């Protein structure tokens, strides 16, 4: 019997302020951005990491989703179930 492979979970959570988050809306649902593209200056972030956008003093969650791709200095993240990030806001 062969040894089972050892998989390690290396995903991380990236927490940013929704008020200062610059993004391009790729998909919307009910006026909320559900898939976003954003500039990424960090080299330690990769697909599979989680993006969380917080807003206000109460730190309400406006976006909580997986980063699906990272390439050429940009990342794409999606939150198709609970996004509160306004799609019509010019960022």
C-alpha cells in the first residue's frame, strides 16, 4: 500500500478596507459586485486565498470570496452569495 500524499493548506485571508478598495466590476447581482478585478501589488497572494472587504467602525463584511486567479499584477475574486459591494460605485 502506498503512502497517502500530504497536502498542506496554504491559503490566507487578505483583509482590506472596502472604502478604499479600487476595483473593476466583472459581474453583478441585484446591484452588487459579485466578481471583481483589482490591482494586486503583493507577491505572496495566490489563487485560493480569500479576500475580505470590511467597512465602517463596526467592520461590516461587504465582500467575502475566493481569489480565483492572479496574473499580470491583477487578481479576480468572487462572492456570488453575499456581496454588499456596490457595483455602480466608481472606484
